[in-house]
């Protein structure tokens, strides 16, 4: 049983074949998927998608937020929209936190001040509602850690983590898990593989970031983009790098994700209880 803690099912790449993508995930025993929003305007659509396909994947959940790559187009009023959407979603068991939010100091052309404004105001919302956050941390780990230390954020995931071991330790100390996926399947990803082997097992979660970060074998097999159905194969390679058997790794990453996203844990527990009752 596998868990994908970061998957953009609402991406345009999936628009024409989303039912098939969902079916492939189920066929490959992916029982839980987290869908993070990237724009305030997308909140309603993300919520509707999670509830529609949640009938097939009981562990399908979503978070709401403004991604740093979309901050150049965002307006200050989007924070008010986001707050209303969060408030509305609190009664929805599939809503599990705020994200994808963060800072990106790699992509050129992004206004760093706008990024910081939207990131910090969304952290304030996370503190206000005491919700976990899904973080985008590309080339920005230290700045994000600084902002986290100024607030009381309950927990979350640093998605697609590729920082130093020392930075990883600091995220872990603040109650965060670290996301690993397709990037680790590349032989040259030495730093990511080193983190996989040296970090505590209870700090690691699995993800695809689909349709992004396709695995190393994708090009050779004619795969244009990533999808959640590829997660087990990716995760088996992560387990091999870690030096742990597949079953133990699957159980650990599931447990780790549920620990930092308690609303997700409650949803999955309710789903399991319903199956037992039936």
C-alpha cells in the first residue's frame, strides 16, 4: 500500500486522461494521494476533483495555497479568497492543510518580495488555523526555516527536498517530514541519495510531484511525464537506496505522512473502519 504526498492531478497534462491515471494508481496499490492547489482561483476546482475521485481512492486529499511560481500573477486580494476557501473547507474531511506554498530562488523572473509576502501571509493563515503546510523549498531552505521559526506551525512536509543534511535536521526539529521521489532515481543525484541513506527513516515520505520529475527510466520507456501510478516503482528504488525491504519502507512512509497530516490520518482511519463495518 503506497502513498503519494505530492501530486498535481489538476495539471493540464492529465486533463484528457485523468480517469485512466486514477485507475493506474489504484492498479498499482497507491491508496492515498495528496493534491496541492497552486492558485487561489483553483481552490474550488481542486476541492471538487478530490471529492469526485475520492470515491475511487478513499485516501485522496487536498491542500489549498498559492505556489511561489504563481506569485507574480497573484494579487493581495487572493489571500482573502484563500482564507475564505480554507474556512469553507474545514468541514471537508478531505481538506488536510495549506499548500503548496514556499519560496523558489531558482527560477528566474520571480519577484522575491512578492514571493516572501505571499509565503509569510500564508504561514500566518496556517498558524491561525493550526494547519500543516506543504512547502516548496527550492534553493530557499534557510529563508523558509527562518520564517517557520517565527511562527507556531504544527507540522508539514518539505516537498522535493534537496538541501543539506544540516538543513534537513532543522526541518525535522520543527516537526516536518521530507519528500523524496523521482529525482532520487537518477544516478547523479548523489546528495539526495545520501540524504535517503543517512536521515532517520521516520523523517521520510514518498511523492511523485506528477506530472513533474519523471523517473530516470521515463525517457527510455517513452514516458512524457510523471504520474501517481509510477510511485511504487520509484519507491522500490528509494527503498533499495535506503537498504530496507519494500514492505517496511511502505509502512514507514505511510505512517510518517499520517503523523504530520492528522486530518489525512483521520480520513484514512474512517475509511478503514467503514470497510470493516461493511
